[in-house]
């Protein structure tokens, strides 16, 4: 599953990530609550591994996927995934 991470990261928009980080900072400041993210079709967790360190706020992530093997891989590859 990790073989998808490099091409996935290369295809992401840094400008969009910056806009998201700005929105997250303002939203979490306004609500005083952690960001709650539900990743539908999460697969092995590439979105979480890529975005979580780039977002400037406390976060909770819920990974959802129809393939239990991919979710198990996400838990193995990322200690923050329960």
C-alpha cells in the first residue's frame, strides 16, 4: 500500500493544502475543539498520513473503507490509527 504514497503526494496541490491549513486553524480557534475528519474510502490511510502533520490543530480521524484488509494495513502502518 505504501507504493501509492509517493505518486499521491506528487499529485497533491500545495496551494490547496495551505488553504485547508488556514481554514483549519481559524475553525478550530473559533470552536475550541479538535478537527474531526472522516475519510471515506480511506484505503490504507494515505490521506491521513499526508495531511495530519500539515494541519495546525489537534485532530481526530475516522477511517472508513469497505476493504477491511486496507484498514488493517492503515493501522499497521500508522500508530495513530486505532
